[in-house]
C-alpha cells in the first residue's frame, strides 16, 4: 500500500512539474481579446448556413476568404477542418484563436504543406493558435514537411500561447526562400507535442526569441528533435537566436540539436545562438552539437560566431545528456555551462564541439 501511495504522489509530482515553463498558454487572454480585438471580424460569419462545429467539415475556402478580406479577426470558437492547402496569412494581420478554436489538418498525401502559412509577409500577430496535424492519418509515407506554422522569408511575426501537435513534419518551421531569411520572430508560451520530424526547426532567421516552450514526444522521422537548429544552405543565416526556458521531454533523438554545417560555403558565415534555462527529460540525447558535421570545408571560409548554453540539465537519457560530434574545422566559440550535470564548466574555441581535443568528442552519461 505504501508503494502505491508513493507512486501516486510521484506521478502527481511528475505531471505537475512537466510543462514547467508553460504554466498557462492562455495567460493574458481576456486583456488581449478586449484590447486588440474589440472590432475584429469573427470568421464564423463566413461559414455556410447550418455549419458543423465538430471539426468534420472542410471549411478551408470559407476561412481563407475571411483571412483575405480582414486584418483583425477572430477564429470560430470550435474546431475547423482545413484541407491540404492550409490557410495563407497576409501582412499586417492580428488573429485571435478563442479557447475552443482549433484547426485540424484533413488527412492528405502531400509531401510539403502547412496548416498556417506565412510566406514573405510582415507584421503578423497570432494569439493562442491550436493546431492538429495528420501525422496519424497521413495518406502517404513520403515527405517530412507537413508543418503546423510554416514561416518563410517573413518578418516581425509574434506568436503567443500556441499548441501544435501531430504534424507530418515540424510543429513550427522558420526559414527562408530565394536567399531571404526570416527576421524578428517572437514565440512565447508554446506547447509542441507528438510532431513527426521536429517540434521546431530553425533553418534561416535573424533575431529570434523563443521563450517558455514545452516540446515533447517528437518521433517518426529524423532528426526527431525538440528543436533542430539546422540552416538550409550557405544562403541563410542563424543570427541572434535566443532560446529561454526550454523544456524538452521524451523526444526520439534530441531535446535540442545544433547542426549548422550547411552554412559553410562561399560566403563567410557567423552563427549566434544563446540558450538559457534548458532542461531535458527522457530524450535519447538531451543536447547534441554538430557544429560543422563530419565533412571537409572544401576551401570555403570557416564558420565562426558564438554558441552559448547556460543552466542546462538533463536526465533519463538513453544515450547521453550531452553529445558532440566530430566535424570539419571551424572558428565558432562554444561556451557551455555543465554545472547542473555535475561536470566542470568547459569553454571551447576553434574546434568548438571538441571539448577535449581535435580528435575526441565528449559524451556525458
């Protein structure tokens, strides 16, 4: 009986402390609704007569028409099914998801799409979005780019209080196209669960703040990371990225992986990433670092810049709390605080991910 009681309180403790950094994703909801959305258009008026509020009818075209015609708008206060085209936003919009609002991706066979698409736009605020992908009902086995929120070459984007789960690819993907980075992205109070490839992918961005994030159970196709910082090519940057208060749980491979080797090329590139208050529980590897991957620089300028990690802790990892991977020579300065792991703090220069020597990596069990 005593063991049962202890287990019960142990479960209460565990579940009470998960999502530690996202205590209430609807924080400030009433003030936001009354302050920014007094005269907003409720998109329910765009739905056909006799509409379903069960999330079982495809209303993509109706909601898209509302998005096209309004700048300040409120989503219906019930689930809405959208098809493989998703919804495309425009510049200078404010969008409020109500407490029962939800967008559900209709099962499809597309390799690449998004539920909310932000392509080459500016000045968008999205409050409390709730999105569910088709990971468990997808109609093909190919591709890995079915995104929840898909941001390409966009700037001044604020996403507050989001919940995104079960996408075919990433919960959120931030990148660029045609050589244009995204910039000025702020994401706060986000829950990303059960996404197939990554919770969040950072492929090309300048000035990103991610604050208060809970990312769990990412699995299905590699990298299977809570957060994957992996620029697409030498055409893109990862600059001034700040990740604060990040909790990752039970992700297939990594809590966070930093792998910017694709940035190496004809243009001299510098990465700058600062992570503060990051804890993992149960991912295969809590934190992975592959600064330049295992390939030669082929005569290109070496990658430089700064990566710092402070207040990092990890537990219940099958492979390692932290693992670095051998790669080509670079000039990135890596500063990691291992204090919570019971190891001495370590700084590294030049071969930044080689914390002992150029031929040796470090793995903390």
